[in-house]
């Protein structure tokens, strides 16, 4: 993914509301969704920052139901990327 260097970075805090933690299925949904955008996307949780395009990276984040994850996106479709990933974390896929 590549983002324009002059594009603003958008930050959004999302609560993981999934019925379970970020196990394989929701991690896969996040990774597939993140691949659809040209913006650079990062997830932050508990001092870790990852690129959410890899299922293992998302699972390794260790985010649990009820925790708060910060989503950052920089690029032309950053708003759409944030909305899509927030929806998945909320279980509204």
C-alpha cells in the first residue's frame, strides 16, 4: 500500500465488540478489508503497531473483546478504510 505523503493521517479509536477476541476469522476479515484500500493503514493496541493486511499480524496484536484499538490511515481512501475496519471490529460486517 502506498499513500500520498501530503495526505493527512486519520485516527479513530474503535472498541472490539466482536463476540470473541481477534481470532482467525475476524483477523481474516480485517486483513481482506485492509487489502482493498490504497491508504496506508495501521492498528495500535497495547503498545503494538501492526499493518493489518496480514492475518497473523492481526491475531498477534492480542486485542480482546471490549478493548480499544486505534486505527490510523493515511491516503486517498483513509475515511473509507477507517469505516470498514471499525465496522468489522464492531461485529457489523
